[in-house]
C-alpha cells in the first residue's frame, strides 16, 4: 500500500491528502435540509448529510489526488450512525481507487492494540469466517505506550501489506508540552522518531517503509531534523492552510527524490466555498470550490518543491 | 459522577472495576453456539455473543461492584456491529446503576478532541435537537498531544459533570520507553502527572477531581510518587491479576482516607471460569465463576488496605 501511495503521488504529481473531517457547520444548507427532510434532525439525518457532503467532494476531487484522510472523531460524535457514514465514506473512496488513511489515533497495548489493528486494517476471525470491520489502508497511531502498543499494529499491517503513521510531532500549539521536553539533551519527538525508523525497518516497501510518521507543518525546523532521523518514513504533514502552514515551509519534509511527505488539508479544502477566494462558486457548488482549492494547493506545493529540487 | 463513583466505592467497600474486554476466546461454547445459530458466523453473530456474555457477567456481579470498564477496541474489531454491542453494554450497565468508564484512550486536538468528548460523554447538537452517541460516565484519554488535546475533554466533562482518566504510567512492559525518560532529572510520567493535577484543579468534585489518572499496578513504586504528585486525582489501576499486580502492591495507589484508587481486572474476572481456582463452576456457570473471582479480588484488596490503614 505504501508502494501504491507513492505511485499515485507520482502519477497525480500531488503529494497531498484531503482531510474528510466534516463538521455540520461546514455543510451547506441545501444538503442539511435535504437530509433532515428525509431523516429528521436526528443522528441519522446528520450522518446522511455528512455522507452526501463527502460524496460530492470526493466526486469532484478524486482524479486530482492520491489519498484522503477521514478523521473518525467527526463521525464518532454521531455515535453508531456517524460510524456508518465513516464506513460508507471509506468504502466509496476505495471504489474511486483513493488510498484511505484512517485518522484514528488509536493506541493501547498487546491484544487491545491488535484488536484496533484488526478492526481498522485487518480481518477478524469469527468461527470459520473472516470479516473486515472498517478496512482503511493506513491508520494513525499514538506512540505514548511504547513498542508494546505499536508492534501489534505493525504485525497486522505486515500481514495486510498496509501501513501506519505514528504521531511524532503534532501540529498543535501545545504539542511541545511533552513532545519537546529534552531527554539527554534531545527532544522527546526525536526519540520517538528514532523508534519509528526502527519499527519501520521491519516493514519496508520498495523505497519507503510502511511505517510513516505524523509531523506538523507548523514546525518546519523540526521537520528538517526528523526527515534525517527517519529517511525511509513517509511523513504525513497536517497543519497546512487553516492551521497556518505554507508551501514554502513544507520543503523540509521531503527527501531529495521529491518524495517522502504527503501534506494534509482538511477545512481549507472541504469548506473552501466559505473562503473569500472561492466564494464565487456559491454554497450550491461547494464541490467545485473544493476542486479549485485542491488545484491551488497542488500549485503552491509544486512551486515550493520546484524551487528546492 | 466522581462523587457517585466515590460513594459507590464506599457503599460496596470494593475499590474495583470489572473490565469488560470480551475476546471471542473467552466466551463459552454454549453462548457462541446460540449466537451463531441465530445470526451465523458473522459480525452480527460475534456481537450477539459478546453482548450475551457481558450481560451474564453484569447480572452476576453488579451488586458487588461500583463500576465497569468496557474496552472499546474489543468491540471496534467487529466494526459497526461490535460498536452496537458496546453501546448496548454501556446502556445496560447504567440501567444497573454501575458507573461506566469507557476505555477509549482517545486523544486529538481542538475541535477533534471535542468531537470525541461529545460522542462519548456529551451531547451533539443537530438542528434544534441534542443527542448522545455513546454516553459513558468517564473516558480514558491519551495525553501525548498536550493541553490542546486534553482541555476539550475537560470542557465537555465539566458541562456534563462527568470525568476522565488520563494515561500517565501504563501497565505494559515497554511503557518506560518514553514514559520513564528523564527530563531535568525527572521521568516524563511525573511531568504528565503534574499536568493531570493542574487540569483536574479546574474540575473538582467534593473530595476528588473529575480528572483522574491511569497508573499501572505493575509499577507500585511509581504509583507511590504519583499518588503524592496528584493527591486529588482518582487513580485507575490496570494490570491487577492477569498482568501480575497483587493486592499488596496496590496500597501505594490509595490515600490515607482509604480512597483515591480503583483497581481494574478484566480477564481475571470475565474469564475466571477458565482458571483452575474457578474451574469447578464449569463453562455453563461462567457468571458464577466471575462472581466468585470478584469476591476474592475484593477480599485481597481489603486485606491489603486494612493492613496499611
């Protein structure tokens, strides 16, 4: 799956991923109205609105992009109905041949981590049958519990030829509270980055490992250091756009082959129609606004990469 | 809810929580057979078996214990059907007036953390209506992303008078890989523990904070230090029994009032019928075996606490 991700990035020339993190406040009135008319102002109604919103954005962008990253929290807030919309979204994106990164940030120990891995990447054995629960291609994993927590994910990922992105240095302002603290003179995120390289050495694709890392666009200097510590790890870079990261900041996350990083934008793409730059499309044509925002993001990043490499 | 937890612990004289972490391999043949006969060897069949297994254990133990801790990974592995069984289990435990600690170990940033908090503790607004997704009383939270990740949980918990347990020092062998690393001469888990005390000061119950901590039974000396760093935090202690923790190790997690900690046992209770000590009950009466295991656990912990206080 890492090979597929790399080849799709090369084919689209777009090292980007669209974050499908729908908040109800992003969804245009006409979509909400239709969903509520059918299912009421209920969990089902909200889930239907989320699904229709996603579908339109996927339909309007899938040919430009290699991957999507649905954020499961935005679905989980609607309980079971929301998780059905998450599952439907994952399935639909795979029909469109997109690589799906489930942003689930799970992490536990031993058999519990394995249960998460089975539910999101693998197959669960029931009697003589095997079933897939959510079936993403990659998932994000929290490393706080150490190798016991991560290795069961690596095990299942290997069996399935799927991948992981481990949280290393997150994009938020307070990520330094623990992640930046110095241990023998080096920040914790570097120690975690070293472990990512170690875990990933055990599960290599053709040129990159199946075990990647999450490093926020908002910390480009740290990205440069981490790029060297984990040369074979794909870096998933959140924080572009709405959180403040810009194309020029991102070059440090890439290797000299022009590969090695994939940049996420969520609100900046899916709620593009609410920005002044794309307001001309109108709420009715929110999918076209998202497509234009994707094209602009690709140009911004290509320009920065061409200037460097 | 922390007040309710404390008063239920006092009433039952049992500072324990039963971990509802059903693996299919724990579930007796007759339960599996019946569920598969009705729903086939499918996700629905597995979910039904899990639910019937849980129900029997709850029915046989609820009057002895203050709380349960369902581990959501064990349900999530069965996809949507598994999560329905999780939801049904949460609802049923609340009907039995048990305090429900959702062991979800979520953690993200800003609006994403808030979405998790809303889905598991709070209410989501849909048009003019509000709905509860999973509706546990407490949830476990991973602190790796810092205050930005935890505070949205605290906010929702305050609105709902519900609580959190933040991972501080986990019970697994490799938990020290990051958590024990020294920062200015002190381990990371102490720094996290100080933050738990700080977050919790903002959301106090009568005698304890709504913001508690997870500290593994397998690290009693660290528990002693953390007890002092977070005097008002309830400590959720996993790792008793199957993972090797014993009653005598646990006294350090309690305050001098005999309160301040709640000890989890999962496999040791729910799969008690598989242990030699409880084999006499037979698989048919697995609920009675669980009840006997709960009684023995209460005695073990009471004996240790009486020897100390």
